[in-house]
C-alpha cells in the first residue's frame, strides 16, 4: 500500500475538492433570506463528539464490528494504510473484521478541523491518526501515524455518517543521503 501513497494522496485531495465544491454549490443554490442557515458550529461540535466516541470505541477491548462500522453510511468509501479501496458497508465490515483479528490492532484519531457546509447537509473532518498492528514481516507490534480526511453526509434520520473516509500514512523517514 505504501507504493500507492502518491495515488492515495492525489485521490484524497480530489475527493476533498469535489466534496467542498459540492458544499459550495449547495450554498449558492440556497435562496438568500428564504431559509434559516444551519447551525454549522453545533454540527461541527456534534461531529467532533462522535469522532471522539468512535476513537474511544477502538480502545475498548469489547469493541465490535457493528459498533465501529455504525459510523459509516451504507454506500461509504474507505481506504487506509494496508486496506485497499473499499466501497459499501459490507466490504468495510470485512476490512474491520480483518483488523480486529490482530491482537495488537488499535487506532486513535482526532480532528484538527471540521468544516460544515452552510446548507448543513455535508461536512468534512481532517486530522491525525495513530495505529498499532502486528507487522507481518517481524510479527511484532508496529505503530504508524498519518492524516485522515472524512466526508460526512446528514442522513434522513438527522444523524451524520461517514461517506468518504481516507487515511494516508506519514512518509517513511528519509534514509541517509550520499
């Protein structure tokens, strides 16, 4: 997966640009003065609280695939270090099940910033993550860190679900030169 870092970074940037352009289109389509603006601050706070709970769930030894994947929409897209592009909740569940089989597997993450469209129906969150897993080559626990970008969409029941979830590992340290 590390060889695809440039592709994932470019694709993640493209997804962000598309999601933000969608937010801007929604804002421009809203007639001025005819509808109440969404409380974007309250929505951002709710997403931050949900992400905190989601990260905490990864630390709980009683965690379940159902609990961890409940944050995704049924048609969500997910990609992370060691996990190829995954579309749909059934495939995301399989990826999480594989991760949970590893006794060293854990993830923690926190958003640095949450942006919400004025329309109140789409939001993005980005921040840092840290993951621990068993390295297949050494069979020892290994920890990596990186950056994530998650796009949320408001659901018909009023909840917020991840529809795009991108995680990119930090680059490996540069080796000696010369």
